[in-house]
C-alpha cells in the first residue's frame, strides 16, 4: 500500500465504498483529496460516500470544493444530491 499516493487512496476508498464500509471510504477519499487537491475525483467520491451515510450537508461542502476544480464533474454530482 502506498499511503502517499492519491491514486492508491482513491482506489482504497472505492474498495471500502463498494464493501459498504463508508466511514473507511471517507477517510481514504479525504487522504486522496489532501494529497492531490486539484483532482476532482476524490471530492466527487467523498460526496457520494457522505450521501450514503445520509450526510447531505457534507456532500454539499464537497460540491463547493469540487466546483473550483472540475465544474462538469460538479454538475454531475449536483444531479445526484437529493433536494
């Protein structure tokens, strides 16, 4: 495992996400976002994980960060956040 690799952390987050281990997915995605703050994938994945645990406000916070990095991916995310 490469803890200082944003790609590795994103993949680890995906593994946790699809296993239903959302708190661990969130931690991995947060690490990925810290390692590569200009890559929208981690913010998008993090928002989806927050939605899975019912934290809409945290998902919206990720959307605001994502908007500054990848506006197209943010549009996709906003379509997935319940109103």
